[in-house]
C-alpha cells in the first residue's frame, strides 16, 4: 500500500484522476471500504 485516503463525501472521480496524475508509475488503484476493510474494485490506468 502506498497511499490511503478517506473519501467521505468527496468526489471520488476527481480523487482517482488526481492520484493517477501524481502517481505516474502506478498502473492501478484498489478501492476499499474503510469500515469493513473489504475490496470494492480495481481501477486501471488506460
């Protein structure tokens, strides 16, 4: 894990774009539920 952020009511689409723009060497993100700690989805760079 290289980055964590609680999203809350933030626009998760904007956050995804921001992370992928700043972390150019990362090919994907994993979204997780912070309360249950379960995997939600994989977000891949295109």
